[in-house]
């Protein structure tokens, strides 16, 4: 009995131990792709990991278990469907610790490249656990409402003062009014100099000074916290580490760069390694819009002055990295670090101090870029030359400074000052990107639009019809906005496809206009009437006759000197005999057309036994030999000898061409001999049947 009581006591203690298990961080979401996600959380004491998930919040019918005990949990879920909302809960064994609520869900990405609307929310220098940080988040929630967030970007200096684990806990994950977003919105981080205060201090424990540390040795709370794609799981090019990386959402490509790889020995080795990867990444990038973000901005006159001599990282990013990004015509660069909001015009080629900025050569568009005012920044994607980039600094999503200068000449709009905070929102759909500065008060204080002229109109194939029949012509195209119109001429038709019934060969022209960008593209389409088609035989490849395809649904018969050639029923034909060839083309509707004759003389094989006055071809011959002569040899007798000198064939050379049949002779070497009182010529022939 006593024994049983003791056992009961142990069970009670065990149950209380389980009950005491709590989630102290998260759950939060990382590395979401179109088919997978990583769910992370921290527990008060070590336990196994389990995530239950499903598309019905009341039936989390799938689960993933990671055995073994730990406090920092990472559960990788794979095999998910794209663009799908899943609800989830976390815990272990049969114990749910968090989740199973309407606030615990994640939405997988669309398949990379999908032309879907994308909403991006970017915050910088936010992790202070203050009221401003919460106000910035609340203003965004009010703004986005049920629309939610597709891509949440962290611009660095995510946890003040030094990016320690406790600061990430107290200033990011456990901030009342801020932390509830983590259970349903994955974030895509980049680190700042404050995050790197602990990265460097932990890395220097390795005995390496905090310059030139291999990327694999970048360690610390920031890297413990994040799980970013190393191997292009979400698109892009693999970086193989978490120091910088890239990913796609729909038709938008993101590069999370790392300004802290700058090393103070000025060897630029970290920067150069990052540049090598950027180049690999952007060379394979085909997304419509490309956005790079990192912490220390190339241009700012906020709490950091990009002209200051000691701002070596800002200078290095501006001089070393920006030219590379611009060479790929990147659309937006978003940074933090300066505790203000600054947004540039559309610029290109400014790699020096602000005093060296030359609007005459570097300003691509000096308007505010406001769509409503008709001032969007329009970039021509059909132009191989880069068309400019908009630079954004948004380091005031929890931090602010009093009295920033805010007078950098590239900036179109600035905002800052004590307590002045906000965040940066982007909406991208098709060929339009809208950028908005959202103050913590809820006011949209700045708004600009980048548009792309990207309509590409496909060639319209030639069509051939019988007289009286009709053809459908379609203007197939890619790109463009949802304000694309069509005009076909003659006729002035305005649909994308038209049906025409020409009585004679006709050319139609379609004009496609994207009214958002003003781009106009035209294509001509030809419809020929078979009976009048004027199709002619040509010999584009010597030895092979062909006609341009009149389209599908036709049958063909080749004729030699008026007689059908058996089995010659294609668009192309390789004749064996010289002569006059015609082609009869017949439509399924029963009309037909016969081409004008084409005189075929096989000159393709005239490569041997050729003199000014005589050529023998083909040689080697498979049985039929042609002798072509010029005038003086006409009428001369010839003989063909075998290798032993015996005459096996003789005759008289005809004017121009003589054809000899040798099929009945054995394979081997023969000699053509032309011999009379004036002439004695001999040519070797090879017979290979
Ligand atoms: Fe910073």
C-alpha cells in the first residue's frame, strides 16, 4: 500500500512537471516556401517537439514529431500545398502547449513565379520593447486588416541594445501588443550592427578577431533565432549559410543582404564574397520585381550621415555593392540603421558622397512618383540598360532621433524627429509596385509607384484558309497591367482575338496598349487564301526542296515532271532525280493549290571530279551518276572501265547532262574515260550501293 502511494506520488509530481511546461517564446515561423515551413518555439524546460496541423482549425489531422528533449524547438513541415492556410498547434506527446486557435496559422507561398498580389511590410530598428514599436505594429495592422502580410522584412538592429537573447526575448518576442503577430506571420530577417555586437563577441571567442571571420563562424542569438533558407528552398540561389540569402514570393525576388560582413581591415573580403553570391543570384533571377534589403543604407542624413568619414560600412555598401545591384536594374533597396524615414527619387549611378551627386546624370525620374498625379516611375523592361532604383531608409519602426538633418539630395521624401516612427509597406501586382510610408499615427505620408513596360507580344503565325473560310487571329502576350487594350486593323476590332474571312492574301495589324505604362506594341499577322497563296518551292538547304508552312490541316503531294512521286507527301522533299518539281497543297476543306515548277539540279554533291568543263556527281555514287559538261565536250564518246580496265559502259556525252545507271555493277572503283583525237581524260569513280 505504501509502495502504491509512493508510486501515485511520483505520478503526481510527473503530472505537475508536465503542467509546468510552458512556451516562453513563439511559436514563430521561419523559411516558409510553397511546400514547407519551419515552426519554432521555446519551452521553459526541455521536452520533445510536436506540431499538429491541418487546413481545418477544428481538425489538426496531421503532425510532425521530433524526439529527444530540448527547449528551443524547430519542426520542419514538408509536403504542404502552395497558397494554402494551415492551422497548427505545438507541444509534445499528447500535450498541446500553444496553438489550436484562430491566431495560430501559416499560409504557404504561391509557387515561385506565380503572378499573385504581394504585400510586404518592412520594419527597421524596432526591437526596443517601447510604445512606439507597438504603435507602428498597430498602425500596420489597422492598415492591412484581414488582407494580412505576405512578406515581413526585418531591416536589422532587431533587438536593442546588443541583440542578446534576453533582448530578443524582452524587446521582440514577448512585447505585449507586438508579439501576437509571430504565430501567423513568418519574418525574413537581416541583421544590423547592434545584432552583431553579440555575433562578434561570441565569434571572437574562437580566437579570431571580428574581421574576416568565415561566414560559417557567424554565431550568436540572432543566428540561433533565425532559420533562413541556405539552399534556395524558397527560390533564388543558395548562399549555403544564414549570413545572407534570397527567396521569392510570387513574381518578386528578395535578397536579404548583410552590411555587417564589412570588415574593418578594409580587405573587403566579406563584401567581395557577398558580391560573388549576389551576382550568381541575380544572374539566375527572372522575377518581375527585385528588392534588396540590409541594415546600413548607402544614402542617409538621418541619425547616421552617409557622408561622415567614420561611416565605413555605409560607404562600402554604396561603393562596392550598389553598383552591382544597379547593374541588374534592381527596383528597390530598403535599409534601416538611420532612425528616420527617407525615400529617394528614381536614381542610378550615385556612388560617392552627397556632394558628388549629379542630378543631370544620376536622376532618372525627379518626380514624387505619385500614381494619382500621373508621375509613376516607369521602367522599360525591354531596355537592356538599367533604369534606376528607389532607395528607402526605414529605421524608425521603434527608434527615433531628435533633429535629424534629412537633407540628402537623392531623397524625395523624408520624415523623422523625436517620437516620429513608421514602417514601409509595398504592394506588388503584375507590373506595378506601390511603396507607402505608414506613420505610427496611421497616416500614409508618402506614396510612390514603379511601373514596368513589360508587354511582350508573341509573333502571330501565318494562317492559310480556303476562299470563303475564316481564320482566328489572337494577340498572345505576356506582362502588362490589367489595363491592356487591343486594336486590329483593318477593321478597328478591339477584342484580343478576331475572326477574319479574307478573299485575298491579307495582312492584319494588332496594336496592344498598356494604359498604365503607355507602352504600345504592334504585330502583323498574315492570312493567305490558299487558291491565291503564291506559295513557291525553294531550296534553302541544297538538295532539299521545301515550302513555307501554310499552317496545320493540309496534305501535300510532290510531282516530278508532272507525275506524282510516291511517298513524297511532306512540306519537305529530298529528290533523287533532277527535273521540274511542283507541289500540290490540299486543305481539309478540299481546296487546293499547285505551286509553280521548280527546276532541281543536284549541285550539292558536286565536290569532286570537277573541272571548268566537266563534273561528275555524286561521287561516290549509289548507282545513278550524272555527268555535267560545258559546250566543247558535247557529243564526245565516253567509256567506263572497271579497275581491270574492262569497258563496262559506253556512250556519248549529251549537252549539259548525261545520266548513267550503274546499279547492276559491283561496288568498287571505276574510271570514266573521255577519249578522241583531241581529248584524253580519265576520272576515278567509286560505286557504293
Ligand atoms: Fe544600426
